[in-house]
C-alpha cells in the first residue's frame, strides 16, 4: 500500500531536518513526500527539495488547512500521512498505523504522541469535543500511563501525525480553510463521525512532538484563531435546536476558555477572536454540516464521558474540573 506524506512548512528548517530524517528511517517508506511551503524565508523549502521532497509553493502564508488541502489534492497514494514539521517519528510509525487501520477497517489512524521536551508526558492521542464546542487532545500534559495504552476506535484524529485513506476525502471533503489553523481537525472529525467513518488509536505507534513550535500555545494569534474557530465549530455543526439544547454548556465552555486566555494575558486576543467568530457566523452556518440534534447530543456526551474518564485517571486540570462541576448534573 502506497503512502504519501504531506508536510505544511512555514520556516523551521532545523525541525524539518529531524522530521525528514525520521521519515527516511521508516520501515515502510512513503512513495512521495510533499512539502507545502507557506511562504518560508529561512530556506526550509530548498532544504526539503534537497532531501528528495516535492515542494509545492503556496506563495504566501495561506494557513495550515489550505496548505494541507493542496498537498492532499496533489498526492497520488492510497494513504496520506499529514505531519507537522516539529515531529520525530519512531521507525515503524507508518507501518504500525497502516496495519492497525487495515486490520480494523478504519478510515484513519493516529498514534501515541509524546512531548519531545519531556517524553514522560503525553502531547496527545486523539481529539474529543464537548457539548460546549471546545476540544481536548486526550492526554495532553498528562503522564504516560495505562490509561492510554489500549488500542481503541476514535472519531477524531489530531492532524499532528495522522494517516488517512485517500478515499476519505472524497467522502467528507477536505479541511475547512476558513479555520486557517486550530480546531480544523475537530471540525473534520465531527464530519467523519456524522458520516459514520471511524478511525483507530494505535498506542504502539510512537512519535515525539515539540508542540506549538511555530507560534506558541498562548501566542495572541493562537488565542484569536482558537476563540474564533470555537464559534465557527458551533455554527457549522449545531442546528438551532442543538444551540438551545446545549446553551448552558456552550456558555460555560466558552467563558471558561476566555478565563484561561485572560489569565495568560491574552484577553484582548480572545475578545477579538469571539467578535470575528460572531461576524463570520452566518457564512459558516450556510456551509453547515449539521447533525440531527439527538444524534449530536449522544456523540458529544460520549466524548464527555471519555474526557471525564481520562481526566480522572490523569488528574483533572482546572478547565475540565470547573466545566464538569457546572454541567455534570445536566449531563447525566
């Protein structure tokens, strides 16, 4: 089975060197590597070309989603791996994901992604979205333990280091480019779940992620885009009935995330993002892929059950502790 690798690139040449070396060391090497350049200025595209990658120039920083979509459209393999530049892969990463996905009949797969700065900690595994429209990368910041050692079916994969059947994009489309970056993978995961197309989490596949190497987790631009996209996620997937059904959770989730932004000195970026999300709401609603309200509720409640399970195992962080203290009774 052929695998194409798509890497969105925006500077970060030293990181790209490590990633390309780990790709070359794969026991199941890809048939092609596509480096999609978002207007780099540090020579990263030329370096990728010198290592055998096909470089696709976007001509500007068009955002993560647009760059990845371009790479997927130009790929020619049965499977597509999407990788961030700040990754290092174990030699059997592709082989483990592909074998697991084929054995399970899954449409996509992701592995156990460790924090490159402290490999005792998880960077993440798979994505879970709550009824309030915010998402959590399961395991992020928690110690690696038995809670994340079991292979399981998932509905949403982080596009940090994931493998997809090329046919999947014909079924559910590509990343939503209006998101630019942040939560575009959660939006894609909700579309997959709505279509009944599940993935697999394979803990035997290991990668190391530096995390937020381009901007930083609490960079003003990161906060602005995340705050905006949290509202776009609601606009695209929640019907009017769903919004009315889940308004207490939405209010709690959105305001609590705002509290975190203010605590990190990014209150203005959060407010700007929410304003931009409200301005874009009507347009996002027109391109909606809305669920049946009861089916969406069931899906998100299952996500919340998993969030509670993993938070309980690894220790509750402030955000989810307060969110569930405000919403848990209603969730029963």
